[in-house]
C-alpha cells in the first residue's frame, strides 16, 4: 500500500467518524429537548407521594 493510499483511507475514516459523532450529538440533543418538553407537560402519578423505595413498587 502506498503512502498516498494510506493517507486517503485514513482521511475517509476520520471524516466518517467525525460526521457520525456530530450526527449522534445532534440526535441526542433533540431527544433531550423533546424529553424536557414532555416532562413539563405531564403531571405526577397518583402514587407519587408514596415514596420511591423498593416496597412501593412491589
């Protein structure tokens, strides 16, 4: 493998990784914003004051 081919392959791998990472951060940010909006529009359940211990879920 020539050094020129090696540099081209390395460049493609790097660009693909950076692009994928940016897309993943964009999706994660969008999901976080949607989750925050949903959280502000919902109310607590009827049994929310009973506590969050293990016995409350059995």
